[in-house]
C-alpha cells in the first residue's frame, strides 16, 4: 500500500512539474512570423513582465484625430537583460515606429515585436522577432544599439 501511494505521489509530482511546459504557447502558433506590419506613434509604455514583455504605442488617425493603442508582445525580460537592455531603453513619450509580425487572429492592433525605431535619432532596438534574427543582428546591415 505504501509503495503504491509513493508511486502515485511521484507520478503527480512529475505531472505538476511539467505543467508550465504545457502552459507555454508557441509564438509561431499565435503570430505569422513570415510577414510584418509597422505603425508609427508615441511610445506609451513597456510592460516588463514575465513571461513576455509588451510594448504599447498610441497611433493617431490623421483624418479623425482619434488615437488607438497598438501593442506588440515581445520576448521575456531576461532575454533582453542578457542582451544588455533594460526598461530604460524604451523611451516613453518619444515618436517611434513599431514593426511586428501580425497576430493570426486578424487583429490590426496586436503582434509580435521585431524592432522599435526612434524617429528622433534613428536608433533601432532589435527585439527579436522570433528565430529570424537575434539581438545585434538585423537584415540589411542596419545598425542596432
């Protein structure tokens, strides 16, 4: 009886330990990594939280004057920290161009971030975009800070 109870407890422990792996989603399942869109607006905030960061800009419609929040999910904060980045690299209040892979659900205001480009300086934050390029690398030899 004790042996069966120990075996059951061990099996439950293994299942519980594997639960986070089951809970994590595939970026490629949620976003179309083969295409991209860009929006220019004012950088409103960055959510520097696990398991993924999120970058938000406010985009103004030139015809109506209405603003819309546009956001992109990013990599985990520890990935950016290992690349030498911190939340201070996101300059809230500046005009930026956000380039993202679109969400597969058709949303026009949500994606997976590839780059964040500051209009004032041309500075580019390469934020990954999945497996296509990593920190410090951009197609076409663009300079990354």
